[in-house]
C-alpha cells in the first residue's frame, strides 16, 4: 500500500526533458511543446545575442523566427550601399568581436557575414518560417503559452509552446510604416517602400520622389544621385543632420565620451556647435533643426539624428532637391503643401518602421501602445512573470547587447534555482513513494 501524492504544475513540468518538436504532443495539424527554458521571439541581432549569452550559462532555449533566415531585416529589407553608421566596436554582439580585417564601418554584407558566424559559433539554430500569432501568460499555471504557425512543410502546422520565460526580441523595426496620402492610388508610376529598395540602377534617368529625410531617406537619395537619377526628398518637419565624424573621431564616440563629464544638453550644444562649423547653415537648403538637441530628441521621441555620409553635398549642389510636405498625388504628379506641382516617375517611401509587439503579445502592460517598453533604458529589459525585452532601447546594437547580457543572467539565475528545486522535490517524492510500498 502506498500514499498517492498530487503533483502541481511545477512538479508535472519538471518531469519533461528538453524536447524536440514531437516530444510533448502532436497531431497532423497542431502540436504542443514544453520548453525547458525561455522562448525567444526573433532571430535578429537581439535574439542571437540573448541566445549566445544563455548558451554560456548552460540554459536551453528555442528561437522562433517568422522569416527563412537570421537578421531578415538586414538580409531582405535593406539597400545594398548600407553600412553601419557607428564604428564596429560599438556594434559587436557579446563575446564575439568583429574580425580585425573588417573596416571601421562594415558594410551590410559584412555585417550579415558576422551575424551568420555568430550563430554558428554559439550553435544557435532558430525555428525558421514560424510566425507567432499570440503569446499570453497563464496565471493559473504560472506559464507562458505561445501560439505559432509553422510553414516549414507542405501544410501549415499550429504549435503551442509552453514555457516559464518569454523573451521579446523582435525589435523596433519589425513592420514597415506606410502612411496614407490623398490620391496615391491614382499615381501612375511605381510606388515602393525603402525596405524593397536595393539600388538606384533601375531608376536611372527617372524623377524620383523620396518621402522621408531620416538616414534611409538621405542614403536612398544619395544612391539615386550616384545612379544618375533625379531625386526630390520630402522634408516635412525638422531634422538633425550631423557629420558622421568630428575631428577624425566618430560623432557617436565623441558624444559618449563627453557624456562622462557633461550633461546631455551640454553635449548637444557641443555637437551642434561642431556641426555648424563643419556644415554651415542648413536651413537655407530646407533642412531646419528641431528645438531639442539631437541626443535629447532621441531620448524623448526616439528620433535618430541623421549621420551624413555625402548626401549634404548633393543637397548643396541641387542634385538632391529638398521639398516640403505632400498635399496630394495625381497621375504622374505630386502637389506639395506650398502649391508647387512636380512631375515624377516613381515614389520611394522612406517612412520608417515600427514594432509589431502589440499585434501578438496579449493582455500585457509592459509594452506601450506603440510596442516599446514603457520603462526607458536601462530599465526596459525586464517585465513581470518572466517577460523580457531586448532590442527596444533606442540605443542601437550596443544597447541591445547590454540588455541581452542582463536578460540572460537573470533567466539563468532563475532557471538554475528552479531546476535545482525541481530535482530536490522529485527526489523527495521518489523516496516517499518507495517508503510506502
């Protein structure tokens, strides 16, 4: 005779080992998988960084990625001329530096090569072609339930992952932003988003309206010039344009150094003074600076200053025409807010990206309506009930790396404590069961 012992959710889940996709439950169209560790959503630089840090801690995990490759934004949605805007030492991921032979500002293709080597080095193998439909915390069992659809086979398969920890690593640029413009449907030319732009080769000799004046808008306009196109760049509001380097040093590096001794606003004054000396008065070219300094504006509104790599010279020469906001489109034309009408052949929307977290993370108050953690850096990496966020710092790759390290250390601490506790609990129950036979 023996005494039966009831098992709570923690005891039950402790009985499972780290599974493959078939180990928990499956049918022809739906599967359920227990993950003995965190689920990481997103296989961009942020997700890879978290995975690498967890590997070093010995914590198992699964990475879910809706695309068919790592860093899909870089591989599929960036233009060919793109280079890192900051020196490579500020962009490398944890525990794996860039190759010494890489230039100070690696190209898009070099950065992708680096990320692929990073994934191989830490043996990170994401589940590709798997889109998260929803993620919700189950308060009854104290677990996350992540619903996905996998398209790796001939028939889509619904999968539910059950885990203690969820890491959101989809980043600030998961979805393109496409504003509505009056009459755009009547425009007879080609309309595309900057995420689909690769090169100006196909735009040779064409009159192209580039909507947006951020880093993408500036660089696309410059690339169009270099391919003998005729770009007009829409600058609807104010924008900070800074030189990429000041006195031979990266502007970002200089700002970071000055921040050790000066207030943010004082550093902004230094940067703007240097910019005025090097660039002159940009307002006469249609580029009006915001009232807030570049660093303060980045912190308050998340707007990144433009680092100039040659576009300003084209603006001064008139090869890139700066125009105000758009009133409406018509067939082959656009009317501007100042009444001017331009004849154009193509439109490229350099209108940015946004987070997609609100579309799938359910019933959670950690993220704001625009999909960014409510707590600013450096406190935006940890939520409640095992929820974490990486890649939303508005501090670039360096900020994502810092958050990845914090997340991995926190998860590893909890995972090791719970694993030890479960082993002790199961061993005790096993001894009690034997004693009652």
